[in-house]
């Protein structure tokens, strides 16, 4: 699974396709099989334990709605996670496309995301950074499939009943649950992020905007406003997912499905 390469990589990099919080993602082709893959690199000096933690998370999460990790390579030019390539780009790419997305497509993609999160939560893994940029898309014979990716800041917990505390917060403030700004996290944090994502898919914009400080205050104190154009059943789902208190949200990703 882990290869140490003295001379050249088994993969030829064709170009950069993404930029995460801690590394770049490249589009590459296998020199042996000719298949396309995504290579996630991390800058020199990035803690090896954090790199291996994401590798460990991905290896343990085998699910159709989670991007599969094929291995880990060390090369003279860096370290790479070898992952499935999402030929459909990211959910953000699809949302930015100048055409309306059908309700059925939006709901199918959210269902995929929740299914992937349910699997992660069963493995005691909290993603902590759900957002459109971290959802890759692949195309089957009859539909788009959403796959959760980028477990770089994921948390591992043995007990989801109580909020855990970290040394601060990392993530994307526009999609973060209120408690995350205080370094607390639980499975309910991921539910909240999916709620923001669902709101954005339904309405075309996020409920809150501004600088990180403005977003923190909005997530902590401001109630959401959902237009009447959104059907009442969907309104109820969004409102419950975006409750300020974690215990008032859906108990699990499965319950929100």
C-alpha cells in the first residue's frame, strides 16, 4: 500500500485541479495502468502524523459516497495520497454552472453526502469541513454521484453523545456549526454543514455571508430566513439541521436522510 520511490513516481502529473487548506490536488495518470487519479500533496514541514491520519481515515472508509484512497506514495518531490479522480469536478463547480439544478438532482446529491457521512460517523470519524468544494462528483450511466472527500481536519471520537473539545477551530466559517468556533465538535457539526449546503442548493446563496468574524456572530445568533418558494417539508429539514444547539439537530445523518 505504501511505496517509497527513489527515482520517479508511478504517476505522471498532468495539472493542478484543486487547492485545499493544507495542500494541492493534482490530476495525474498512472504510468502502469493508464488510469486517471487524483494526487493530494502536502507541503514540506506538514506534520507526518496529520498526513497519516487522513490516510488512515480514508483507508478505513470504504463506501460508494466517499472518495476512495488507493495508497500513499513518498517521492523525492513530496508525499502524495493517491485517490479516485472525480471526473465531474466538485459540487461547487456544478453550483457555479450557469444553469438551474433540478430539485431531484439537488436532493439526490445531498442524500449521497449524508450516506457517506453516516458511514464515517459509524467509524467514529467527524469530517469537520463539509462544503461544496469538498464534494467530488462522478458520472454513472444514469446520474451524478456525490462523494465526500478531504478528511484533512477530521476528528476521531469514541463517543458522539457529548461535544469534544479541541485546541481551536479550523475549517470553513461559512459552513461551520456555532460550537465549532469554540473548538467543540460532534457528529452534529457535520449535520449543520449539510444544512447550510442544502440551503444554498435550494436558494442559490448561503444564509450568512461576510468576514470570518461576521460569520461567527451570524452562526451563533442569527436565525435563518427561508423564502416561501421552498416547500414546507424541505423548510422543516433545513431548520432542524441548522438549530443552534447540537442536541436539537438531527440525531444522525441517517435520520436526516
